């Protein structure tokens, strides 16, 4: 009997106890924040039998509305000759054929962009897509919001971030949206860049339809800012000045921005994150796959029509969204896709 009691006592002593707490907790790896020179010591280590745990603090719902520019209706009116239309979805296995061949920017012309691009293994890869319409968000389980424990083995010269530090998350269209040939989007460099068996960008994690759930989870983590890129090939499927604007794309990114704000975060937008429209490679689409002299890939920036077309695209996007988006980035890592 005595042996059993001793055994039970040893089990109790070895049990880890978790105690819920709020606010900041001590960082066990930070004895001080003043050391400029390393000091090396060795001593026995053991974990405490008790440990605290914390839940992430969600972003509060906004109580006021902040604007950063005039309403989009006023700004877009300053751009002459804007026209809007829609194109639908490209399905290479469909038997239907567009008949508007006389329209240089019609469904037939849009379809030919995809046929010329000929993304590898497109039909097979897109079979894995789950969504075809916007998914309504579900509540985030509390067990998904338990913050990770403190690290006992980090550096001990620790410093605190200022209160106004911009903690956020960042994404890019071609890396998370999927739906690459849906709702009027035309092909970009990223849709044809991977020609071998590596994963393509056709589906990814379907953020294009699942953005509300993704944004909802990020806001529940307490993130201040949500940064994302807009796909040039969604806004302007034909890329160049004077070509029609995709109304479905305008509506989609409007909803993304509004939902970010509704969840208490600040939207930040990148205008170009690797996904150059294929128009800047001319009729030789394979030029997009040629090695770059400086960067990793040929982003088409050297095309003489690129600067003016980019400015036109930026004007269209910013006049539609600048009233709600205070932070804009032009290019993500331009060096990586610079040819010369």
C-alpha cells in the first residue's frame, strides 16, 4: 500500500499544470535587455511544473470609419474612357465556342489568351478545386487561438516592439488565390512559369473564394494589418490602356477590402507581386520562360509599353480603392523578376 502511495505521489509531481492568464507574460529567455557582449554559462535545466497559457485577443470591431481619399465615384470619373465588362470562365474541355470574334476584347479574344498561354496540365490540376463561389466564414474555435508557449532557449538580449509597430500578415494573389481562369482573369507569368511536375498556382488554397474565412481567422489572432496583392490580370485582362475593366474583379476586391475593415484590420495593397500579364511578352509566350540576366525570372519589365501600362493599371486600382486603403506598395521584390 505504501508503495502505491509513493508511486501516485510521483505521478502527481510530474504532471504539467496549465493556468490561464491574460496580457503579456515573462519571457524566460530574457534576463536582461542590456547585454552587448555574449556571456556563456552552463547550468542544469528543468521545466516548471506549472505553465500559463493565453488566448489571442481578436481585433475589435471598428467604431468609426476613416477615409483616405475622395470616394471612388469621384476619382474614377477623372480617368477618361473607362469601360467595364465581364468574361466568365475558361474551360478547355468545354464544347461551347465564343461567337463575338469581331470584338477585339470579347469572349473569343479573351479565350484566345488562355489558348495561347496553354498552361500545362491545367484540366487535371483544377479538378482538385473545391469552391466556385464565395464561402461564408465560420466561427474560429477557441482551441485554435491558444498562443504558443514562451521559448526557453531564445536569445537573451531581448527588446520590446513599440506599441504602434505594424504587426500584420502578407499574401499575394498568384500564391494563394487560385481560380486563375475564373471570373474574367487572364493568364499571367505565374500561370505558365512552372512547366514541370511541381505544384502550379491554378488552385493553391482557393483564397479567391475562401477569403472571408481566411480574413476572419487572421483577425481572430489579433493582427493589425492584412496585406495582399491585386492581380493585374483580373482588373485588366487585356492589360493595356484603353482596354475594358473587369467588373467582377472590381467587385471582388471591393468586398475583400470592406471585409478586412469590418474585421478591424487595416488593408494594405501591393500592385504587382510577380504576376506580370503575358501581353508584355508579345506573341512569343515562351520568352516568359527564358532566363533573366539579373533576377530569377523574366518579369517583362523591360518591355517599352510596360511603364505606361503599369501606371494606367495603378490609376484604375487606386481610384477605386484609395478611399479605404492607406498603404500601397508598387512592386514586390522587383529585382527578382528583372531581366536586365
